[in-house]
DNA sequence: CTAGGGTGTTACCGGTCTGTAACTTTCAGA
DNA sequence: TCTGAAAGTTACAGACCGGTAACACCCTAG
């Protein structure tokens, strides 16, 4: 019941939303399809009428989560129209908000850790989505007038990825607490070149 | 058989070594105790005579892996006696070697991702071990004459942690490819202050 | 009112999981 | 050679897993 998503929308949407939430909280291998359907207020047969398999559901969840996350780029543009540097700082602030105390990190990264089979169908989807995210950040850095845009984007990516996983192992008081300071001074030093 | 560890040592040691290897390769939830004992050339009863439970085995594996990893600090001291700055550069080089193509990342971080129950007994062990590693890197930075030793150590930690998890999601050609360059220029900029 | 697709229900399959019981075998040390 | 502890063997319990079959129901479009 703690994971209940009781809105009366269509079963497929409820399953997708509930699965995203439960995969995020408890991990992919930590949640069974029975638990998902029960929390979504439906049943296993309905799930398998909309999704080929649990793997298929996993993939759709990752796509949905990534699609939701990608909307922040529009928010940045709306908040700071044309000001790409301000948008980059907004990215840092938004990223730091992902490091709240009980964070479970990035769903795609977590999935990559959990799904160890090298030929798992979700792995190429994860790679695709992560590469798309990377390109967006590179473009933002470049448009903000940064000389070595790729290097700054990649460094910021690794810092955030590291912070999100560090949160889960050492907690919020660990190295991830300094993320904003690291990111900001990094941007400053790249701008100075 | 691919995971076989056939040396004729004592069963407990074989189980521990085999479990470390299999947990690392296939993940904790991806390996059952039956598979471990079979690969270790023993049986389940013997495992449960030496370890209270699978959780206990997990903890012992993490401790053993961390103990093995902590020996690199002695290697650094042996290779560059007294030269802490050279040891810091050696750390960067050693860290980059962890980013080889098929890397599965840090066992502790991966375990933290997989074991989502907040009260899982392994979680406090992971935190302890990670904090110990952090303190060693901070001490190295400080002894190398870096002003803001904690900040540099934490930044390097996040970069490495991020690189190791990024390898698993986007692969070796992703942002992690630039790790050495990032780390070195970071050290240089901290030394310049 | 009726037809039919979407949904719910129940039961089941074969497999895997952690963990245990009871018993036999091996083997080193006295 | 005898003894006793460590290790191996077999079988099992009880739970959970992903996935399917067969059937009853509801509810809306015609």
C-alpha cells in the first residue's frame, strides 16, 4: 500500500507509473510483477496484455523516466531564455536537488548495475538514453561559450554520477555534499581559459 | 565452470574467494548460494557451517575485497617512499586501470545499489569501508601539501565513482575515458592555489 | 439491447531461491 | 589403528519468481 498509485487512469499507465516508482525505490530485481500489479490496483494478466515481459516493462520504465527527465531542458530555456550560461548554472542547481537525503540515484545507472548480463535488452536502451543526455549537456556547455565543452560536460557528468552513487553508499554527508562547490568552481575555471 | 576456483585450499577460503568473484561479475542478487558452492567445488551445507547466512557471506566478501584493495596504499609508499605527491599521481594511474573495458565497477557501490533495504546489515559495513577509503585519500592529499585536501579528495572520489558507474551504463568510450585528464588537471589547479 | 474488447479472477506450471535435517564419507592426529 | 571433527550427500521445506490458461465480468459503441 505504501507504493499504491490509486488514480483511476488506464491500467497500462498505472502499471507504468507504479513500476517506475517501485523499481526506483526497491531496485529492479527487488520487485516482482505481482507486487507491481497489486500496488497499481490491477492484476498480472493485464500487465502481460500490455507488456511482453518484465524486461519489456523495465525498458518502457526507463524510457518514460528519461522522457520525464528530459523535460528539464525546456524548463531551463523557459527560465533563462537564450542565456545558456544561466541555464548551465540552473543545471547545477537542479542536479544538486537530486542529492537529497534519501536519494536512490539514477534509475538508468542503477539498472546498469543490476542487469549484469551483457546482452540484456535494457542495456542498449540505457546506453542510448545516457548518450542523448550527454549530448544535451555538451551542447549546453558549447552554447554557453565554454572552450572545451565536451570535457566540461563529461567532468560534470562524472561528478553528478559519482555523487548520486556515493549518496547510496556513504550517505548525504559524504563527498557528494560538496557537489555544488565542485561544479561551480569547475565551470569558473573552464570559463577563465 | 567459468567461475570455477579449483584450488585445494580450505573450503571456507574457496567459498569466500569464489563468492567475491561471482558477486562482482553477476551481482549479489544475480548469484545464488548453490551456484557459489558448486563453483567453489563444495556444497551448501559447508557454506552454512562457515557463514550464518547469505547476508553474512556478502559482508565478509565486502570486507575481504576492501582489505585487498587497501593494500595498494602500501604499494604506493613502497614505490615512492615519502613522496606523497608522486603517490597521489600513482593513485590516479591506478584508478584509471580500474576503468578497463569490461569493468563492473566498485563492489561496495554496486552492493549499495542492489541492497535497497535501508536496514540491510551490509549497508553500515559499506559505509564504514567507504569512509575509511575516503580518509586515506584525504590524508594522502594533505600530506602531499594540498591546501584544500578534503575538497580535492572528495572531488577525485566522485570523479572515480562516477567513472566506474558510467562505464557500466555508457561504456568505456563515454565520459570516463577522460578520467585521467580530469584528475590530473584538477590536482594541478589545487596545487596552484 | 447487444456485441465485443478490455479487464478481473483463480488456478496453475516449472523453476529458483535461502536455509535445514539427517546421514555418510573422508582424513588427519593421537 | 582408532577417533573425532570437518566435509560431502541427499532430500526436503517453504517461499517467491515470471509467465500462461480458462473463464467471468463490465462497460461502452453501435
